[in-house]
C-alpha cells in the first residue's frame, strides 16, 4: 500500500497539471478515514468541509515554496499574524480525530503546533487546547515538504476560536508554509514512519552557530512557559524542538517562569516535576537556565493560599478605591515567610544541577517586577480570573498602614516635629494613614509618603536578594524591575542597583521596545547606577519588538555595557526578517566598556512631586551624544566624581544637600550647563539660595565653569547649544569631544564612545548616512577606530 506522504505527493503533482483531479483524489482517500480536506493547488484551492479563515492574528496569504503553491501568514499586520485558522463542517465525535498537515520545512524555527476547540469546558484553555499527541512538525531547515500529524483527543469544533475557527496552526511564532490539511477519523498508518523520518533528520542535523556574542555575555530567550501542569508536555516539546534554532543564534540560556503554584501544591510540600522536565532538556542540549522565581503575583498563587487568610493571604489595597487586589502585599509578614521558604527549597533542589546561568527574582507587581501594580488585567489573570488592578497607589492594607506609621515615627521621633514639617497638627502617629497627593498636607508630607513607598520596595528587594544569595552563594542573581519610574511604581532604579551590588548581584530591566531613543531613556538609569555601584545589568523588552528594533536593542545593550540581552522567542522568530537581522548584527553584542564623561541630572525630587515628565527631554538629546544619568542619590553617593560635565535640563527642585554637592563639584573643576527656562534652583521648602551660589558670579565657581542658556531646556536650540559647548569644552577628554562633534545633531544617527578608542555608531534611518567620511548603511551598527589623544 502506498504511504500517506507518497499519496499526497502524487495528488499534489497531479493538481499542478490537472486541476480538478485534486478534489477527486483526495475524496477517494475516505477509506483511510479522511473526512475533509483543504489543498492548495497551482490554480487555487480544492476543499471539502474545511475552510481557511483570515483575519485577527491570522491573516493568510498565498506564496510558493519548494515548487508548490501554499499558504503562509501575512507579514506587517497589527496584531502580528502568527496563525493559520480553519473551520470544519465535520461533526466531532467522542473518539479522537487526526489532522494531517503538509508543510514546508524552511528554516530552523522550532515546531509546528495545533490548537483546537475542545470538549473540555468553556475556558480559554479549552477553546485553544494543544493537540495531545503529534508526529512530525519540527522545523529543522531541511528545505523539504514534510508531514505532521496531530491527534485531537477531545474535539468539539464549535467554532469558539478567533474568526469562528475550530483549529489553528502555528510554529510558535516561526514562519509556516502549508499546502494541505486533512481531517481523519482514524490514526494514519504512516504515524510511525513520520516519527522515524523526523528522527533521521534530527540525527543528521548539523547546527552551525551563525552568531557569536562577546565573551561573558548572556543571550537569553524567553517563552515556552506552562501556566498549568497540562501545559508542560506541549511547552517542553516546543522548547526542545526550538533548541537547534536557539543554538544557531548563539543563545546561552532559556528563561522560564517558575510559578509558586506549580512548585508547592500543598503547604510545605514541594513538587519540582514541572521544572525537572525543563532541566532535562537543558542538560541534553547544553543550554543554561534562567529561572524567574515568581511569588506574590496573582498568577503565581497556590490554591491552598489564594483568598485564605489563615494561610496569610493579604493583597494590596489601593488608595483610590479601597479595594483589594490578588497581587500580594509586600508588607505582609506571612508572605515574607513563604518567600524565604520557597527560595531555600528551590536553591537546595537546583543549586548543584550545573544548568543555572542566573536566577531572576520576580518579587511583586502584575508580572513579577520590582514595582507595584501598574496595569490592567491581561494574561496574569489566567489562573483565577480578573482581579482589581490599575496604575495607582497600593498602600491601603493594614500592614502597609502600620509600616507607614512606624516609618514616620522613626524619622521624626515625636508627632510635634512631624506636625511642624507637614504644617498640620496631629495628636499621634496612629491617626495618620497613607494618602493620595490631592490629600497631602504639603510637599514635604507627599515626599515622605513617596519616600516610604519607594523605600518599602527597596527593602523588599533587599530581602529577596539577600535570601537568594544566602542559598545561592555562587552565580549571578538579578532583580527584575520595569516601568518608567513614576512615583506610583515605587521603583528607584539607582537604589535597586546599589542593593544588588551589596550581594554581588545585578538588575534586569524589562521595559524596552523597538525605538532606540526611547529604550535608552528607559534603561539608562540602570546602566548608569550599575556602573557607579558595581552591579551588572541586563535588558529585556516589555513585549513585541519589530525587525529593526532587534538591531537597536543589540546596540543599546553593547553601548551600555550590559552583561545580558533578553529576547522573547517571537521577537527573533516571528518574521524571517527579524531572525536575519539578528544573524547579521548579533555578534555586535559584546561587553564593551562605554566611556561616559557627561551626565544629565535625573531630577528625582521633581519626579516624586510631579510625576515622570522627564524622559521626553532625554530622547531628543540622546540623538546628539551619549551621556549618563545622575540622580540625586547618586550625586550624594559621590557619583559626580565619575563625570566632568553635568547638564541640568528639567526639574529645578531637589533637597538642599544635593545642590550643595553640585556646587562643591563645580568649584572643584566641574562643568555645569543650565537653561534658564527650568526656573531658579530651590529646595522643597522653597529656599533658592543655592541658585545664587551657582550663578551669582564667577568668583564663587573656583576652578569650575557654568554655562547658561537663556531659554527652555526642551528646545532644539538648547540641545544645539549644549552640543556646541561640549564639543569645545576643555574639561572633557579629546575622545569625548570627538564623540560629541562627530554627531551633535538630530538625524536618527547615534554615537557612543567605548574604550579604548572606539566610536560605535547606530543608524536608525532607512538611508545611508555619512559620518566623518564613513558610510553608515541603513539600520546598521558600525564601529570606527579613533586615532590620536584620549
């Protein structure tokens, strides 16, 4: 009897010459259990009881591959098209059904998957249930037409997927090409043959790394995460199939979410079987692991703990509505005990496996970052459903209230001192509760609230990092943080780096996208503080990254001196263009040492009082030259000794001691640049004598220098003034002056000075640009060696 794959080949060849024969041949296969089919022919399509659906996240288009017309996903859609959707008129039965797919194995990109509308309930997981078994489907780059067979154990086919579909195909965000889909009621006889042929392809597969990142660098891929135990088999299958593609791109490690609920199904009883399965794969493929430990976020809570006050449950309570969230309060002492036990148990089980590249700590918030609740409901509600969540202030639970009162008593000593500072009389500390800004007695009271709120996050981060280092004495530990650092997030990236350095750790910031200037503005505080305090750091996107963004993120990481660079699997495999961009530019991810003598004041006090309206000033200035951030706390910790020029651009209020340190630095030889449009420099109580000390006359400046621009700090004219001034500033080294002079204008081209004598360029435009006689191709990274003085 002719094999199924041979039969399909005959049918397809016949279709290319005798269009109508396809339907007849396919229909005659009913004796093999085929009940429906959809086949692409040279002249169109032939179908019986299966229809292609196009739209949503699955716009389909026709193309040619390997000599055959076929379907693929359309590029450039919003949202991205990553699925091929089908519906069928075949009535589901209680017996399993099988879907046979002819696909073109174009490139290393993981594995083809099928999700179907199942008779297992009304949940999202039931409507998109993974096929329980499959033969074939790996994308190994053999450049052949191959067969994949999927077993659907509990089909319903009620059209409950997007577009009214009954099942959908994808390659876990890789590109797929499909020329035939058949639905059968019997297990195809060639199941074993398909498995055997795939094993042969794997044995003969030779993976040649196409990307070599710099020595000591960490290139991390995220994805393939189970939400439930039943997800483990399809997710690990997909991860294992993707391993050759990951190795080809030089990936050093896979990051996986380690959810508390999947590890401690009963109080004090740990079950590591979910993640043991992943460790087996890491060992088999010589891949490292970045476990992302999540305890406290809504999706991580075990059922025995969820809503159980006796087990210690206490969610954050918002000040805006007085409602409790499922995300757990960091002030809750019971949660602290659970975290300590979990970290110890995890480290004792996995510490000596030899697969851990670093441990990433997900300490709180919607996702696991070191910020308070910041967004609405999304996939983080996949376990217990929607919960109360929004950007705001989450300081209303009983433990938070008590913590605030204790913090105030420690700071002021007696309530009379607090009353004087706040301009309002209080009888005792116990009557004070956390408040919103509109209810703050004055600016000092609001700063106290914000300082306590941020300080609580810092102490929670310190606890997590110390506990982890206690049980993981050797190896990298990263604190996961994110957002853009408005006061309601409670994130102080500078202090988080300082805390990380205390335990020889690092910080992973998870807020990048595709725009380089935006990415720089969001990540630069971590890079600046990491270098000052001695913490290593790593960059991660918050979600989607377009193909050019793949290049820009490489540049941001290497130009910032980052140790780690993280991509989610779709960022590199959603389109072939993205994958090729990484192959072309990924080797530029080296652990360069940026030379940064210029800093911009990061106005922490202004941001606490007014929100973070600072970052927009940064994005356009970065197009002129490279610089550090210098926050108030970094300045007080001696950070100005690392730079030779400081730019004030926005935010004229700081604590008086900050302005005094800046004035002393200027007198010692520093260069200060200031726009009058930002207003007179003052402290929180309104004292502006610091302004006169800096700008009252040259006799007060010692060996330093102050350059004043008459106008706004956000203007193009101010940026041009700063660039021209720095390009000639004798306080800066010759190489830094060259760096500023080499660009110094807003043209979508960026430059960084790296040790010992390198200018590193990024062209984000779609045209070739010439700088210093050197051609910079569109969307490129170019290294230039400097000659002469440093």
